[in-house]
C-alpha cells in the first residue's frame, strides 16, 4: 500500500448511499490521503 508524503499529493474519492426517511441518497467524498481531511462532499 502506498502512502502520501505531503498534503495535496494524493486524493481519494468515495461514493456511498445513505438511507433517509425519503429513501436512499447518494453521497460522494473527496479525501486528502495524507491528512485524512474531507476536502469536499456532495449529496
């Protein structure tokens, strides 16, 4: 497995679905691998 040595060197995207009272909502996240900080998300 590779690791990032510096911030903003490597980003990861994740897509998942979340159950709500209105039904399923799809959520995407962009994460900085070095700091594990969520850079952005959209539902």
